[in-house]
C-alpha cells in the first residue's frame, strides 16, 4: 500500500504550470526524508513537517508560491545540548519573476520585497521547506531555566575584555548622566 501524500509531486517545472489557475500542493516528507533534513539542519529530530499551499500565476512573467509550513523539531540547547522542542507554524511566500537578476557586488542594497527570486526552471518543495524551516527555527535555543553565564577568555598575561570594554559609548552615557546631574544641581543652587 502506498501513501497517497507521498505519491504527489514534490518538484514542478515552471514552464509546465498552468498560466491561468493555481497548482495546489501538499508536501509531507517521509521518515527518511525528515531524517536527512534534520541532519542537514543539525537538528536532533524532525518528527513532523508539512508544507501545504499553491503556486499561482501573477501576470505574464510571474509565479507566486504561498504556503503554510508546520513542523515539530528538536534542537540542541545552545548551552547544555539537551533537546529543546520547537513548534513551527509559518507562512511561506516566494515570488518568481522571469528575467529578474539578483543584485551583485560588495555594497548591494537589499530589495524591499525579499520574497522576489529569479524564475527557476524547477520549483523544489523540499528545498523550499528546508530553507523556510531553517529561517523559522530559533537561532540559539535554550532549555527552560538555562541562561548564558558570563565567561571571560584571554591568553596568559592578557586582561580579558568585559562587555563594557567592547561598548565604547557606555562610558559616554555615564558621563552624560553625570553632566546632566551636575547641571541640575547647579540650577537648584542658582535659585
């Protein structure tokens, strides 16, 4: 017996999509695919992933993918490495535009609409799901009750830098407060 969800296509040739009506999809990877995704994203586990939505035309040279990504994953705590569960429920949107070129160079301004991409030959739902999941997961997951402790590192004979040392304007903030207090005290004595 085959799983009907697994038999659905996971890749769509953009030239083969209907120019008039939406193409609906529901991508639910099997256990082996989820395991590979978990390894790629350095997760401890990925028990559920579902990307459901549609690709619809928008004008002559544009396709829009809109979907909902739901997932349940276990990430390692960034401090203790114990499993930290994460539940993801995100809207995913990609706008594919024929002839669109990604900006290049060292000082490139980011486009206002960060969902715009060049029209690919193939839309791969697995790639989209992995990318969207990577963006939605917490960057530094922490187990309940775990805080980052302050640690200082330096070589022998070198004084370690503190947080105040790497924030040069914090000293100016203190000076500004002293001057403000001094000015206020001077104004009180003038009366």
